[in-house]
C-alpha cells in the first residue's frame, strides 16, 4: 500500500498543486514585517525518492523575499513535498519510517522501493520522529490535538492513523498537519 503511494506520479503532482496554492496564499498575504510585496525567491532542491519521470518543477522549493529594500525578509511557506531540510521527499521520510516500524524481512524487502537508502539515513529518520519531532515547539500543540495520546515509539504510524480516508488521504492530511515544521520560522510563529 505504501509503495503504491510512493510510486504514484499523480499523487506527487497533487502535492505540487497543493504547495502552489499554499505559496500563492503566502505571497498574497504580503510581508509580515512591513507589508511589502513578496517577490519569488524560490530555490532548487534535489529531492530523492520520488517516482521516475517527475518534472523539474518538483525540485523547486517555493519561497519569497520582501521587495522593500530595507526589509528583504524571506518568507518560506509550509510544504507538503519537503519535510524541513531532509533531502528525501516528505512522503518517503514518512512512509519508509512507517514501514520500518516492527521491521520484518518482508518489510525490509519493501524498503527497496527507494534505491540508495542507507541504514544510517533510516536511523536518522527514526531519531527525527522520536526526538526532533517530539521535542520541537510544535510537539505540544500536535500532541494536544490528538486523543488518545500518541505512541511516540510508533511514530509516524500512530500519527498517520489519526487521519481519515485511504492511505493517500491520510498522508496528505498528515503532511498538512506537519506544515508548521516544513515552512520557515514564520510558520512556527503561528503557534
């Protein structure tokens, strides 16, 4: 089930469309410091783990820069495609981390859906879910919104299971939920 979502180019096109909408809203809101217009200041990423055939537009991280000379404040809106500074796509980090939970030989074989994944990378993702995520300023807000409490050892599965729908819908809802962790500092200030 996870592999189907990871390999679905249409799903990734949908995430790109969502990111474009989020970016358009952020740009329309103008600079949060001075109210100036925001100019495109997107930057290239080299995302790993996506399905074959994704266009170059999938490697663009939307970001903006204030047009006012004395301000020039950068605004990076939340993203459903990128999870902070991770090199791998957010879908890959989330779903492969979920597959690693209770690793069995068959699950280990399914991890080959993303070539080049190193055991150290997988270990860093587990650390991210168990400590970086849980110790972030966002964590108390996230933990307060779900009942019963999240099983930290079972992240991201315990969080993914809190959202309704099929696997794709659950993943989109989770990525939206994690939005404050994926944008610039202004996204976290919303809390």
